[in-house]
C-alpha cells in the first residue's frame, strides 16, 4: 500500500468515526428515533453514505459521509485524477427557537496538491439569541487559538464573506468559521487543526439545543421559521460551493440536496 493510500484510509477512518459521534450526539436529544443510513456508489470510484433523521426534535437532520475519486477534477481548481472525502451535516429543527446548524469538513487531493476545508456556522430562523451566538463563537475561538492568534479571526471573517446572500444583502446567519484550500505546507499540523474543528462541533451546538428545544413556540413563530428557511434554500442552490462541486463531480443528488429543509415558504 502506498503512503498516499495509507493517508487517505486514515482520513476516511477518522471521518466515519466523526460522523458516528455526531449521529450519536443528535440521537441523544431525539429520544426513540434513530438515523436511517443509505449507501451510494460514485460512477468513477468510491461513494458515500446518507444518514437521515426525521423526528420530533429534529424535523430533519442529515449527517453524510462521502469519499469519491475520478480521472478529471471537476472544477478549474485542479486537473487530472482527484480524491475527495468529507463529512457534511445540516439540521432543520422543529422548534423555531432552535437554530439551524451546518458543519462540513473535507479533504481533497489532485495530482499536484492537497488541501483541507470546512467549518461550522449557525443560522437562527428568525429568533437570534445573543447568548447562543456568543457560545458558538467562543467555542470556535477556543478551538482555534492553539493554532495561532489570528486563525479564528481569519476563519470568522471567511464565514462572514462566504455565508452572505447578495440578493438579500445580509449574512445567512450569525456566522461561525469557514476555511478552504487550507495548506500551510505542514500536513500534520494542518490535519490536526482540521480534525480539531470537527471534533469540537458538538461542543458548539449541543448546549444551544439543550436550551432551545424545550422552549414553547407559537404557530406564528413557526411560520416565521418557514420563511427564513426559504433564504437558506436560496443560498444553497445559488451560491454554495459544496452543492456546485457535488453536482459537477457527478455526486449523488439525494445526498447533495440533503441540505434542503423538509418545508419552507416564500
């Protein structure tokens, strides 16, 4: 087995374990309901697994893993053979006071280079709470501070710029952290940072859900959530790079569109 293959296998093993940890964390809130898993194959090599939960707490949650390869990189960022693997998740909560959260961690190789990407961001659906935003960002800052004093600020700025909806002239939510094409030349250090982001995700979101899920809400508040979900759909279909990469690489449409909410209004 080559060094490259060994490295890929190790990253995939980590991602699948991370996926399972997050699934178990979400199932701990959703008493009596479990994720349903569905494997799929990629036409040029590899595949993935969709994991979906539809319950009383999570109106819909998707935690997906994929690991695909091909002979031609699907965008202008690279050429020739490629390998891409990652975990991506989204939640759409029954309670409108509980925000949507998104997380993605990915690793990509082409013939000539490799890079890491990912992050997590929080989107209140009409009901932002300052203490939730402060906790989410404080967790991200604590996670990244060991890797350099400016890393959190840089990644937080990236999120503000990336998760922006031009036609509404606003951010999608209250931000978080985002990084892409991350390669400092030190593979092991970059790998550690990347793993740490994924490993601390539940610390960022579970305390928020534990606060908001029991909160009472009205039909009017649920209606407001539905309209804000519409903005989320617009961003993911028009601007999200992961959606674009998934389709261009011949990915599974069902997996790519798992980010869509079960219901939304315009």
